[in-house]
C-alpha cells in the first residue's frame, strides 16, 4: 500500500464503499446537479409516512409549503456550516503538513553538518525524517480532499438555495392568490349580507323615519325598497362570481400548484440532506484513511515487496548502534594517527648545531678495549675514508667531570643534523657508543662544540636559514614537496585561531606585532614540522600575529588562492544581483579551482564561518571578514574598482558556506 496515496475518492468508489441515504442517487457526489435524480424520485420516498397520513395532511395543508421552505432553509444552513468546517479543517491540516515538511527539510540539512553525528546514526535519523515526510505528504493529500469536499458542498448549498428561492416565489404566490380571492369573496359576502338585511327591513315595513333622504331629495318608502333591492341583486351577483373564482383558484391550488411545490421542495430537501450526509460519510472515510496511511508509515505491514518500507519507526530507532558508530568514527582517523613514538627524545633544530657529529657505531672487535691493558689511552678508529684516529679512554674509565652534562652528551651522540648523516658507517653494530676525548690529534676531522638546549628566543630568531621554505612557494609546489593539499602553516594558524582567537575582538582586522610575524615566518621557512601552535607560547601569546601570518602567506603566493585565471569570472559573478544565481555561479567557479586551491579555500571558509558565528564577541561578521580577505585571496586586478566586487565574492561565499562546501 502506497504511503503517499491520494485521499480523493472517485464518486463511484465512494458510492460503493459507503451507504447512500434513502432517496439519493449514488452517482451524484459533487453536488453540482441533481436534476436527473429529482425527476426520478417521487416525493413519497423522501419521508416515511407514519401510516395515519398525518405527515401528508400537514404537507397538503395551507401551511405545508411554508413549513417545507423553513425546513429546506435549515438544510441549506447545515450544509454551509459543515462546508465552513471543512474549509477551516483543510487549512489547519495544510498548515500542519507544510510545517512538518519544512521541519523535515531543516532537520535533514542540519543532520549533514559536521557538528552532528554521522555514519549509521545519520542514516537511521534521515530514515526517521523520511517517515515524517511521508506523514506530511498524507496530510497534504488529506487537506486537498477536504478542500474539494468544501467546494462541492458549497456548490450544492448554492444550487439548493437558488431552488428554494424559486419555489418560494412560485408556491407562496399561488397560496397568496387563493387567500386573496377568498378575502375578496368574504368581503363581497359581507356587503351582500348587509344589503340583504336592509332590504328585508324595508320590505317588511320597518319604518324608521317615514322618509329617506337621497342625493336628489327625499325618497319614498317604495322608492327606497326598490333601490335596496337593486343594490342587493348587484351584490349577490358579485358575491357569486367571487365565490366561483375562489373555488376555481383553490381547486387549482390543491390539485396542481401545491403538490408541485411540495414535491419540488421535498426533492430539494432530500438532495441537500443526502449531499450533506454523503460528504459526512466521505469525511469519516478520509479520516480513517489518513489514520491508516499514517499507521502504515509508522509501522508498515509485513510481507510487502519493498524491504525498506517494512521497517517501522520503532525498528529504525532500535537499530541505532552507538558503539558501532563511535568505533567507526574513531577508525576514520586511523590514517591520520601515525606511528606512536616509542621514546620521547629531545631533538634540537638542525640549524643550532650544523656540524654536529652523529653517534659512531663500531663492531665488537673495534670497541672491545679490554684487550689493551697496557695502554693508558685507547685509540678509537672512526670508519671513514681518512681513517682518522681519536684518542680517548673507554667509557668506564672516564671520570664524571670529563663526560660533561648528561643532556649535552645525549644530544651529541643521539642526534645529528641531516648534513652529518653521511658520517654513519654502512654496517655498524648495536654496541654502546663511545665518548671521544675532547682533543683531536688530527686536524682533518673537526670536532663540533657540544650543543646546549635552545631557548624559545633562539628558535624564533628571524635569521634562521630557510631550509624548507614555505612562504613564496605556490600551492602546487608545496603539495608536491610535502604531500599535503593544505599547507602546514595554514593548518597551524587556523588551529591557533580556533583555539585562542574566536572571541578576540577584531581578529583578522587588528594587526599583530610585525616582529612576531617575522619570527614566526622564519620558523616556518626553516622547518615547519617543529611548530605546534596548540601551545600559545609558540606564538608569543599573540593570536593577532598568527592571523597576520596567515594573511601574509596568502599575499606571498605567486598565484592568488582564487587564481588569476578565474579572477574575471569571479568579478562577473559578483555583478549578479540575484542571490541564488550569484551563489550558484560562484559555486561552479570554485569547483573548477585546482585541487590544492579548492582544499585550502574550503578549510579557510569553514574556519571563517566559525569566526563569524562568534561575531557577537569578536565583532567580525561576514562583511568585515570579506573586507579583510577579499584582495588577499583574489589578488589585485588591473581595475581598482574591482575591490568592492572582490569583497562581494568573499561575502557571498561566507554566507553560503554549507551550500558551496560540504561540511563533513
């Protein structure tokens, strides 16, 4: 069963699946026209006769039409009331469904962000969101069905109201015509009775005054009697005609007009009540289907073809394995963990002792000095091309004062600069190293001075030789040399600002110490692998200098981070006024950048997005950061007016960080 099935039943399906009220055709469900039903249904089927004929008697009485019109008005009012209910319910269901769909979209996008759990949990959570999305689809279909029912019922009520007004005029007009005729008849009868009484008094000799005055003078009794007789005859004739007219009109009303009006009004009542009942039945059916579909979404029936659809909400939630997700997440960093060193050693920078001698290794026959008991000094032969001999007593014969500081001795014999590695023998044994006497007999083998531990100030000296320069090299050169798409200097700087600078006001806007920036640059150019910015002492507790060092690196690139090749494309995209089209255009250009440029821009953008999230503390929103990094990342073009468009490019990228770059 499809969870997204429509709730819009056809009229045939509704007629077959629901009982139809008595007197209503099952083929009419939209309420638009019921004329064919009305012509086929006699009014006797509209109501149930009680057997005594009381209902029929009331309907055929003088108050029958008026009573039916009142009842029809109630039916129309009930239909309109339920139609208004359907409209409001449809609006509520649509708002709820649309709100649920919006919530599902937002939750799905949020679940993909790196600050949320990924892996199996994200998969199951997205499946839970998918179930809610299907529930929202069911709600949308239910709301559409209710809206269609509202329109059908509203049309039905309008049609019935027009019929009511028509038959109200026709039926009541016929009734009023008969009533008027009977009123005229009663009036003529009253006049006739009055003249007949006057004539009877005049004829029987009832003389009041002896003479009657008329318009032309006094009349005699005979004249007065004759005049009354003539008037009585005229009133009698008028009364008889009025009686005949009233009789004919009542006969026509009772035999033709009233039955027609009663039948038509009964049909309208039946049509309205049946349509209302049908819509109520559909409403009940749709509610059942909604609950059933939602239930199948939450807990599908077993035995369906789609294996994925059989997983209920409960099954999906209970399949979340926290331990497995945790182990998978930790193992994803196994390639970055590297080999754990077996011993922690002090390793001074090679530039501090450029001529430092490595630990000499010897074969057991060369280092076994116990066979020379008669010699006060033993000569240790260094295996090199010149066969230089260095005098010195064995290790166990040296006094403590001759050995020197243990740290210096360990440094001298355990470490060596890269330039000294060619002094190591090809096949040395694992015997203990021997300490050489400070004095060298042969000047052809120079002895380096014993090194001392280097202080932080010495390591940060700006005159360190650039053994592995970083600044001024292209990203491609650094990738080929170091094997990392993101240079180590960028990684260290971003890490330092994330740890110590997110809440520093004016970060990237305020300049650090120029001397500190120069010293840090010398350190990275000498050997960036020795730098660890997790310790704020490494950058003199000056995070603004770290920010300045990062911007200095981007300014010193031979080709800007966004490249000269794509400069004009970025400027043209910045001219687009529509935010979405501008974002998509910049997204396409960013995707065409070289791999190291793309990786570096992605890391920098995600970092700057974190910076702007703390803009309440550091006062650096996307616009301020774009001003600081626009020309730095894009370089200077031939037109100075492009500076504003450069800022717009960076600001658009920062505003759409998670749309342009994935956040895994």
